[in-house]
């Protein structure tokens, strides 16, 4: 079964309803990158009339996590995954449609192969950059994922 944006959006609706209600939507996924958007609306705004940082975090995390889930599924192995830390930088008010892109598919491949070969846990730091409709960066998130092959 191929992972598609529509399947990921259905997953979000069923398993992550708060993200779905806030407007987090997958637009593209392939072996190297995942693109997720979220649009500033009343339901996801902060008191300063921009997008709440946690909503940006949901979209950014999903861009990394969806890529990780897809790679694990494609490996055919049972592998656990967990966010162990994250950091974020905010450079501009997030209004309008914000697009988060993670281009770290290759990093996952390397960590996943090592986790499966050695049986030891691995960590991989993945970056997701959010830009507004004008292409201006509004935030950058880094998520450290821990993966371990189950025996």
C-alpha cells in the first residue's frame, strides 16, 4: 500500500483530530521530503492574531513524522519511533498559509538501516522549515527522533 497525502490526511483526521481541526494537511510526500500546510484561522490563532506556536509545531512535527512512518513501513521491519526533543525558532508572524517542508529522507534511511542492522537505538535530528505564501521563513523546527528495531 502506497502512502499518499490523502491517506495521511485521513490518518490525521482519525488519529490526530486536534491537528486536523486546526487545518494541518499533507500536500506532498516522497522518499526524500514531506510537505505539510496549515492556514491561519480563528481556531488556531494566538492573542496577537497570528498562528499559535503549537499549531505550527503540529504541522512541522507531522512533516518529519510522516516521513519517518513511511520509511519504517517501507522497511518491512517493526521499529518504534519517539520524539525525544525539539527546538524551534520563530522569525516572523505566521499568518496566511504556512508550508512546512522536511527534506531529511536520506537521514532517516541511514539511521533506520543502522538500527535494523545493530539492534541498537538510533537518533536522527530532522528539520522542518515553515514559510508563508510570499516564501518568507516564519519558523524552523528541529525534532530529534529516536528509533529502535523491535525484536
